[in-house]
C-alpha cells in the first residue's frame, strides 16, 4: 500500500498523515506497523510515529497477513441478529462469557465468533479475531456487536466512547428491580470505582469514573396483599462502566432481582411475592437484566441501524408470574 503526501493533511506527523489516508486501519494498528518497521519512505524504514513527512513524499506501508487467532475458534451456536462484512450483532444468552480470561479460557463468545466468522475476519490489530468494543456480564442477556476488521473496530470504538452524546449510538436494557420508584423516570449520576474491600465488585465512590444511567418505569407488579413489589425499568446508558446498571440501581435502592452480588441484602424480599413469582425467581439463577436495544451508525455505509431483542424465555416466565400474581 502506498500513500503520497499531498500537504493538505493538517499535520506533518507520519502517524496522523497515514490515519487520514488509511481509513481501513485504526490509529493503534498504524502505530504498531510503524514501530515494527513496516512503514518506509524512500526505501528506508521509519520507526518514529512522530516523524515529520514533507509534501510529495511517497510512504509505503507493508501490511502483513493477519496472524491466526489466539484463542482458537470453537463451534458454539450463536443467535445472529445481523451480519455483513464489517460487523456482526448477536443476541447473547445467559451463561456465555464474552472474552477468554482466567477460569474461562474456552467456550467464550470470542471463541464462537472466530469459528463462525472464519475467513471474513480480516484482522483486528493484525490478528484474525473479532473486535470486542463492549461487553455484557456472563449472566446478562441481549444484544452485542463485534467488529470484523480494523475500520469497523475503529468506528465502533469511537461510537461507544461517545455513548450517543453526539451520535446515533443507543443502548437500552430491561431491568427487573425490587420496589417501585416514586416517580416515572429519572437519571442516576454517580461515580463508579472498584469496591474498597471486595475487589471483584464495583461501587459508587467519590473520585471514581463518571457514570450516568437514565431509567423509566415500563411496568410495575404487586406482591402479597396487593402491595407494590417489583418494577420493570427501561434503562439507557450514557456511560459504560463495569456493572453500571447493577451498581446504580442498587445505590438507588432498587437492586436487580436475582443479583447475588449487589442485591443479596434484598434476598428476603422474595417472601413478599406470591408463590408462583417466588418459584420463577428461584429458577432464574441470575440477575434479571437484558440488553434489548442497540442503535449505531454502520462503520462502512454510515446508515443508522437499530435492533431490538425480546426478553429471553426465563425473563418472560418471570414477567408472566409477576403479572399473574398481581391480578
């Protein structure tokens, strides 16, 4: 691949000039290619991303073939909502870990995507792997998007970092929460950081990372004696912190049903539900959270795409039991 410096790029830095001419490669990928000696001017490798080029320079970029993926692909069934040459959108089931990590080296969404996408993965950062730009907890269900090439990865990364503040990105969640808020809608704005004692947990903490969750009551359910017991909240994220909805709703006083980490102190609340609802909650075995809405700008065409995923069967059974108990 060759690029000729026109002089109108706005910066003389090598990495910034290449970023303007090579839309199919992310800035981090271009920087890695420069540092590895794969970028040359006048036949000589230039390993400094800040090197100043001049008008008329011809830059040669040698992009190596993408290396085989690590981890390896595994034949795992996926519920594919949308797929093209740039992105793939799936409806993630409960129990599926997104990315390999200690204790979950195999059987992850990444393993499944590597096997499913195969040759259509042109490589993220020089490796044939899907570009994961956001995650869902193991036991949270719903819509996820992954990039299949560097261009798509760079675009999705920008969109998720912006969180819809200036673009089309929207992420919506359905959350079954204990109690009923005293108003129809609201916003939780509270910084989130690691829990000071339990490092596997997150917590609302002063000095943490800015976090904003918008919520609206979609449905309410009564328990024993006709008293309000549970709410179905439609939540939208303005930021993307780890466990954000779970932490924010617990801080708000309305933790998720089934959340053993952030709602354990509400466990006895199950006694306020009618027996069928108690049974449905006991069989759920996870936090009652589902990513139902995803809207984004397509990385290649610029078209605004939107998908909705209905509640999975276990949450539909919980909803039906709560509704029946309220009748």
